[in-house]
C-alpha cells in the first residue's frame, strides 16, 4: 500500500482558530476521495494543508513521502490545487498561463494544444487575458493548467463551480482519466450526487476532524 497522504492528529491553525483539530486521514495512490461536510468544517483547510500552503503546528503530516512539518516547499511542485481563486495570472492570456506551467515541467507543445482543445479554450479565446474571462472560462483554464502540470496529487475545491453541463462532464472524464494513470484526487464538494459517482470512497470533515 502506497500512502500519498498521511495525516495523524494534525492541527492547523488559521486566523487564530484550529481549522483542523487533530485530523487523522490517509489516502493511497490512485484513490479518488470525496470530502464532504458543511461550510467551515475544514475541507478547504485540509486541501491547502496537503498542498503545503498552511503549516501543521501539531501532530504529523506527510504528502508524497514529504514531511510537511519540516518541508512544505518541496511538495508544491508535485501537487495541483484548484481552489476558489483558480490560481491564474490575471494579466496573462489563457495560452500564456498554460505555457507557463508547461515550461516549468517540460510539457510539449502538442500536450498544451491537446489540453486547450479538450477544455474548449483554444482558438480565438486562447489569446484573451484571464481578467476578461467568465467564471466558467477561468475554471476551464485553471483545470487545463493542472492537467499540463501532470500533478501527482490533485486537490479540487468545488471543481464544478461556474461550469455548464458540458464542462462538468468534461471535468468528470478528466478526473477518471487522471486516476486511471495513477494520480490521486481529493475533491471537496457539496454536489454529492455528482461527485459520489467519481469517488472511490467518501469521508466526512466535521469540526476540523475527519470521520
């Protein structure tokens, strides 16, 4: 069994509040895990901690074999976080955003072209600045960046938000494909009917703990 995420009694403090309060959580390679729970329960905090963006102040936390209590920087190149803010460069075009990540990891021009086509952001719109895009177009661009980066661990926070039916179906197909190639996926979502069909298992996050 290859553990990708291994949190044990992990505590994360955010704005002076224990957003994760002794969470224990393990995920093995290739799983697609749905995180469900009410707003404020700690789902987003858990994803951000896995991405190395929030410090674990007590307990232990390992992601992809990296001890996050010692080194949070190294994990960031190997995970992809799709959050509410999308993480795009607003002053760059769609194409420039995707090419940036392609150059970081050495993806080919063909990979970039195929990904943009698949997400419906090729053609004339590819040269639009991100700041001028609709919410759905920004979501498609953010997901394309994630695909091009070949992330080993996908951390998706409400990934279907702002997308039409076709875009949601495409995300589902990409998640299934990523899992089949060995990527591990964590999805925080309130759209349980849709995401339960994607997940290999579901866990509940309640009051900063994983159940």
